[in-house]
C-alpha cells in the first residue's frame, strides 16, 4: 500500500523538535572538531597515529597541515580510462545459489584533436561447488573483492593499450571494508589486487579512486585520539600561543568525559566542508591502523585528499608515488574537468557505470540460460511468487 501522507506528516512534525536539537548539537560538535584540527601539531599528530594500535582507520598528515589548494585548469588534450563493476549475486530463491556474474564496464575517453571514445564491458560467470554448503551466506564480501580485482585488472589492460593521463575507479583504492575476511580466498584476491596496483606504480600510470559523498571518519577518529591521549594544552599550542579556554586541560573527570564525547556524530566531510572553499582540496593524508598487518601494509601505501565540489565532499584516493612525484595537482585538475563534463559526477565513471550495470532483465536471462541447461537449482515458492505475481 502507498504511504499515508497524513500519518507521515503527523510523525514528522512530532520528531521535528528532537531533530533540530540533534542538528544543533552536531553543529556544536563540528565546531569542537574544527578547533582541535586548527591547533593540532602535525608532528605530534603523525606520531600518535602511527604508534596507535587502534583497529579503527586513523589518518595523519603526509606533509603540512591546513592547506586549501585551488584546483587548476586541465589541459585541452588528454585521455582518461574508467572502470566500474556490477554483480548478479547468488540467490537461493530463484535457484541460482551456486552462481554469480560480474560485469565490468570499461571506458576510454580521449579529448582534443582526434577525440574518440571506446566503451565496452566484460562479463564473467562463476559457478560454485555443489558439495559446499552455505556458499550464499559467505559470498557477498568475497564477490566484492573479486569485482574490485576485475575492475583494476580491466583498468590496467586499457591503460596499457591507450596510455591515458589518468585511470579512474569508482570507490576506494583500499580494501578496508574487507579487513575481517582472512580466509585464503579473500587473502588471495586482495594480494592480486595490490599486486596490480603495484604495476600502476612500476609503469607510472596515475590512478585515483573517486568516493562520492564520503562518510569516512579517518581524520576525525584521529582528532578524538588526540584529545583522548594528549589532553594537555601544549598539544594544541600554535607557535607558542596559549591554547584557547575550550582546549585547556580539564581536571574534573566528569568534565573531561563530556569533552571526549563532544565529537559524536562528526565525520570528515562535515569537518572539511568548513575548512575548504569550493573547488579546493585539502592537504594530503595517509591512513594508519594496526591489524591485519598484511592489509595494513598495503593500505598505508595509499594517500587521500578531500575535495569540495559545488554540492558535496569527495574523497580522492591515490598511490603515494603520485604525491611523492608532485603529480597530485595534475590528477585533481583532470578529475575536476571530468566532474564538470558530467555536470556533477565524472563523465567517464558515469559511462563505465552504465556499461556495467545489471538489471532485472539480465537476472532473468541468467536464470533462463541455466534452466535450459538443467543447471538451475530448486526455486523457492517465494522466488516463484515474485516472478508470477499478478495482483
């Protein structure tokens, strides 16, 4: 049944006061985070984050703090490669619990004299082992890792063919979300992914991960750690100036606890929306965390910046060698140009997504092809009802 508009209005109005109070409290917490950020010492911050044994993602400044870098103008002649992936996951209700499909959209756009575009997709079918149980329940994260691996592999293949100025991927370059998957298959997929990322460095092919509307808390997690581990005023002194009253040590344990919880709800995008002008990007950060070590070592080779567009905060992830060679400015210039051409989202990533996306017709095609070959498992009545529903 459709929503009851009158009941919905009544419930929204009943929640309005609490929501406004919550918004005001969050804004106050953001101002607290800004004060800590603006007065933190980069060296102290860096050392504390590196030495921490926290399993949360922490961030520390790669070089200097408090930069507000303007994005420059991209050259008129350049090329960009982008990839994106889509999945048909296993589904026990329609008889495909043993199977999944990964479709990789791949795009090459060349601008300037002789401009051209190459848009295609790669389809990969996978079948499980009929003797294994619980494949569907353990599949999603492993399939995501596999999709990431095929995305970066397709990006490298296109880059070797066309030698673009930039390769773009939708989402992070790290595999932080898979940190809890330590089975042999997950480790193998991750290692394959990072081996390919290493090839980009060897062949000097710039690559960037584009994270739209980021909700990362790596920087704000570090601010919380700064406040918790080093509450002394000297941590927040700036060129010998005394710390402001709000940041001076609190000797009352109750008051200190209140201060430590003052950053509740703050994430990095909220912080940098106050720090950055539109079409500017932040200083470079690196990620630090302790476990699992084999994953941490790879993730610490990836840097990131926050970039403020007209409408959102974007996190751009890139290998450290791009920062070390001073190439970040050129990379961000190209990203912003793609963003402008796509009217708010990079046009190369838009095209890669459209080439990759799998819809309900594709899922039905998979089911039919399996059924024709006698490979479809028993379909549940729930799955059957979804296909045959006539009311």
